């Protein structure tokens, strides 16, 4: 009976040890697959961010150009008013 118990114990130990590398390999493959998917998602997100950044830069550039034009017009108008004020002051 003792020999049978030892035999069953050794057989069950071999069974447990035999399954361990397969589980580790499956785990490594799952981790590797998740890493590949995460990398692909990060690449897509980077491309989208680059496109949005480029659009935002173009919009800011256009807004800055419009603001500069408006400022130039306001400066020109102020200069004209100042010139008229100087002429009025000189004629009095």
C-alpha cells in the first residue's frame, strides 16, 4: 500500500510539473499580444494627435494673422487721428 501511495504521489507530481511550462508560455504569449495591441493603439493615437496639432497650429496662425491685420488697421487709424489732432493744435 505504501508503494502504491508513493507511486500515485509521484505520478501526480509529474502531472503538475508537466502543466507548468505550458501555462507560463500561454501567459507570455498573452502579455506579448497585449503589448503589440497597446503599441498599435499608441501609434494610432500619436497619428491622430499629430493631425489635430497640425490643424490647431494652422488655426492659430490664421487667427494671429487676422489679429495682426486688425491691430495694424487700429494703429493706422490711431496715427491718422493723432495727425489730425496735431494739425488742429497747430492751426489754433
